[in-house]
């Protein structure tokens, strides 16, 4: 199986996981980055207040998303980009929660994505003082990117997974997960626990 996946990163307007205000997506085929996309999102009603802390982190303000597509409007674009790919994200539990909670807030169905976490992989592959994305990405040879820009963060995450796979000789996300001893999980319905499974 080739090293195919989509790296994803969300920024949020506030402490609610449903408050997605930006997404970045990077497509990898055969261990090479082949496409990327990113856009602003108008957070769902009731989750659309921008906290000062969040604005300080990513620089996105309410007026920036005033004319952006809402979650329901852009979900099809997200799904079209990702297809059936395994998703990867740095601290993937957060980004998968954004998908679930934003869909819960809007009443949309979410795809049952399989996903892996580059933070978990990095802790197994690298020996670093910090496993924050900028430090891990630098170890993977991708430094000086605009941290907390969703597309830049997704690009950094993609580089980490490609580098980690090369270091352990893995040809796919499943092989990488098995080689380093992490799980590939799957998004489950809101009323069911998330599904996690080891890969052989």
C-alpha cells in the first residue's frame, strides 16, 4: 500500500470544538505532497464568538469570516478533498472532535474517517525536548512555517508523517502505525465511543 493520506488542521474561534473558523488540507500520494487547500469557515451559530485568546493564537477575527461559507456549506468541499483517505493531524483528537462537534451543531452527518496522530507518531520516532508541531516539523526537515495557519500546520504535519515513515521504512499509514506502536482510530457517531484499533 502506498503512503497516501490527507493531513488536516483546524483553527477554532473559541474553546468550543464546534467553532471551526479555518481548515487546512494537504494531500499526500506515494509519500509526496501533491495538493493543498485551505479556507476560512464561518463557525456554526451558537459557537461563533471569537475569544481574544484564540484570536491572539491564529489572528483570525469575526470580520474575517463574516462572508465565509458556513460549516454545512463547506463540508462537501472538505469531503471532496479528503475522499476516502486516512486523515492525519498533530494532536488528532482535537481535529477529529472539531469535525464531530461542528456536525453535531449543524445537524450534518460526518464521514467515518480513519485517522492517525502525528503527535503520537513523533513521540515514538523522535527524541525531542518538546513535541509541539514546530519542533517536530523542524526535526522532519520542515522549519520556519507560519504556525497556527491551518494550511501551514497541515503541511508541517504531512512532512512529519512522510519523514517518520521513511525513518522506519513504512510504506503506508497502517504500516507506520504498526511499526511504532500507535493506533489508527475511526470517527464514530456522537452517541457511540470512538473506535480504535491496532493495525498489523
